[in-house]
C-alpha cells in the first residue's frame, strides 16, 4: 500500500510538472532570471519559517540518533540561507547558453547546426540536505526544465518550507508556472523507488547521494528504462609527496576538513614513505586539533572506506604510506570511487606523473579536493557530481548539462 501511494504521488507530481513544460520553451531569459532573484529575496523574507521547519527536522534527527556529519548536512542557519541566496543571484547573472550554434557547412549549400533543447521533466532524488532543494530547483529553472524533487525523510519539513514559502511563490511572481517544480511529500524510500520506475513520465532522474541506497536506485532505474545521472560514492584523496611543503600540507588538510558530511572532504591521506616520519606527526596534530581521528596501518577496513557515511565515525581520516606519486594515483584509482585526488609537491615531474595517472573526476595540485564543487569551479550551483566513467557530463553537473542536443540541417 505504501509503495502504491508513493507511485500515485510521484505520477501526479510528474504530470503537474509536465503541464508546465510547454510554457517554458518560449519564456524570455529575463523571466527565468527574475524568478531566481525573487527566490533569493524570499529566502531572506521567509527565513524565520524556513529555520523553524529546519529546527524541527534537526530535533527529530538528533532524537533518532543521526550522527554529526549527517546533522551538518541537514542544518540550516542564517549564514547558510544567505549563501544559498548568493548562489541564486550569481546564477541569475550568468548569461544563458546559446540555443543554437552553427557547426559547419555541408555539401550542397546546406548548414549543420546544433540546437540545445530542454529535457522536459527531470526527477531528482537527493540526501537530506535542504540547500539542495534550492540548488536543483534553480538549475531546472535556468535550464527551462520542470522537475520532481524527492529528498531524504529527515529533511522533509525543511524541504516543504522551502518549496511552499520560497520556490513556488517566486515562480508565480515572476510569471512562471508554479507547478514546474514539484516536491514528493511521501516519507520513506517508497518515494525514491517510485521516482525511478516511470520512464514515460520521468525519463531522466538525477540520483545525488552516497552509499548503497543510491546504487540500488540506479540499478532499479536501469531495470525500468529510466536514465540516471548518479553520484553514489565520494571521498577526497590527498597525497603528500616527497617534495611536499609541510606548512602547505597542514593548511590543505585543515581546508579539506571544514565540513565532515560532504563528499569532497578529505577521506584518505597518503604520505610518501620518505616523509612518513616527519609529516605523519604534523598531520596528526592538525587532525587532533580538528577533532578528527587518524586511522593508521594496519587497517581493518578498505583504504577507500567513506567515513562521511559512517554515523558516529565521520570524524575519521584513513592515513597510509605510499612509495611515490604514481603509486598514490594508482591506489586512488583502485581503492576509491574516483571523485577527486590531490597532490602536494614542489616537484613538477611528480605532479605531472600523479595527474597523468589519476583517472578520477577531479585532480588537484597544491589545492584541496573541496574545490570539486559546481559553485566553486563555475560560480553556479550544481545538481550533483557525476563520476561515471562514460561519455557525457562528468564532474559537477550544472544547468548547462541539462539539455538534449538536436542536429539541424538546413
């Protein structure tokens, strides 16, 4: 019965969103951007209601035993609301992508052009992070897509407040159909599974989250013919090379652990064998100051174990020695999901070897993997980070990726 109710709720939301699609195609860019600016203003006006709803979510999550890293994902405060508003304003200021570009002239006086067309209605399932409700909704608006959003049950009150008090009124005020962004309000995993089982209504679903549940949803979607852009696993790698500057290494360790519940935080710290004796104690001092435990050899877990997902042990970093830059990159390729890895070194050759060998989504030299983020890299919010090793959008997925190519010969 629960699954049937969830299926009906998702289908109704998808149909309501689809009814808005036709209106979006010819909507002027200014209307879309005005909607985003109105959302930014509404976040400030409605902050009290949104934060009150978030307080209820936080209280219920604590009572349910949610760990610190997941609580950090769930939490909203005035500073975070202002940051979300700032991202909306920045997105509104980004010029729209050209809807058509000429590629080449063909024989017979014909011209080949490429058109960008919206997908239509896109589903999105994501972890209990209220800010993502606005992130993804704004990406759909900017890209002229309608959407059906489903978040983790722990964030449902916050998500409802953001949808009802911020997103829907702002769309209507700007002249857009408020129905274009729908929120699934059925608690539990039944809503998530309903989202990936309806290819006729939701041909594409963004799966943003970490762990086995997201992988299972991607497999279920494939069985039903629903395409997905999935982000199931994460964890950043930081390798301290033989020529690493110790002070820089300490700063990057600290910068990589400013938040423990995010996918691009430091998860695996690798240290060159020759620097193990002097860099390990310094790294442990930084970790201890941050309240983070170092998991040292011999390890009773896989080296790539993602600590952000382990409730109660999020404040842990795996530390291991390696013989060199190539070995560090190979280990990152084989033992981690391939989200992001960084090298700290003054040796150009070592950096090149590491960056040429590492095959993951983002590679960094003397910089933190926390930079693998849509807003930090492109100054626009993201729908998630796609790490699939297949052609198509890889890395932070933004509004520019939420389109279909159409080839025109004329």
